[in-house]
């Protein structure tokens, strides 16, 4: 049985790690290079590094930051933010990224998913989807959650898989930063209808929330930020508790 992955997320703005609630009210959470090194040493399975202002500021992810983080870690490392071309991905991989995460650019030009999967392999392509419930239905939002669309989450997720994405990183904007648990109903539906791994994001607040997303939400990985950045849940303690509940994790 495949082990469930614990993935700290470093949201970067102006060279610093930040964290907010429902995508707003950002506060400083430290130096991303220092945090990345700590997580690699403290048992994280992977890292996700998102340059959250790149799309809004109409620029690519900062390459020198990627290089510095990559030098400090020995675990898989996904980079996202403002990625819109094969050339950009090529540079990020050369700087040490293992995978890339695309979001707004994939919605605006879905062929980008095919191009990246064809050139670098599906295992390298993570499609991030930020979605919010409106009148009981999940709708995709772009540019760090600032632009609503009429695209339905589950339709888009199916198309993403068909086009060659290797994983989906689903963030519930309704749950983000609330520490009230993940969107397990939506996650379970994604896991049951797709054949690629689903990474749960948005809502981690306790060890039980992680257990729930792996069991009820059927997620393959769980991503979190503030509970790790501010030392509320030590990763090894989390993994130990999950193992005791017979949830397979890498210790």
C-alpha cells in the first residue's frame, strides 16, 4: 500500500514565507530557505513552494529562491507560481525543482498541461486547483483565488487528468487557514472518480484532521502551512499518531 504523504507548503511573497486565512490577511512566517531545510530534516515527505504573487504581478517564479531551497533539501520539491511555458519549467527543473505546479495558466491555456506532460513526463506536472463552493457547487478560482470562473471543479479535474497531469493539488478556499478540517467530501469524490493522486489542501488544524482526510477524504497526500510553520503540529508526532491509526506513512 502506498504511504500517505505529509507536505508542508511554503507560500512566498517578497522573498518571505507568508500565511493567511481564506487567502487574505497574510502574516510573515519566516525565511523559506531556513524553513525548507528544517522540514527536510524533520520528516516531511515533500515540499511545495508557491510564489503566490507571481501570477498577480505577471512574472515567473523567482529562480534564485528555487536554487537556494533546492540546495538545502533532499526530498521531492514542487514549485509553482506564474509558470506559463515549457521554457520556464525547464529552467525551474535545472535549478533543482522535481515537479512544477500550474494553476491559472492551465485554465487559461489547457494545452500547457499536454505540452509539459509530453516534454517532462506526467510525474513532473501537478495541477493546482483553488475552488470555492457557491450555491452548493464547487467553482474554480484563479490568480490566488482573486478571480472567480464558471468552471466546475469536478469537470476541470477530469480534463486535467486526461491532458496528462500527474497529480492534483486541490485547495478549498472555504477551508483555507480556518483549521477546521479539510473538504473531505469533495476530496473523496475526486479520489473516487480520478486515477491520479489527490493532494488535500486547506483546513488542517489538528492531527485528527490529517487522519480524516486520509480515511474519509481518501486523499493521497495532505498539505498544510501554518500548523507546521508555527510549530503547532510536529511532523514526526503527526506521523506517529497516523501510524497508530494504521494509516501508512514513511517514518
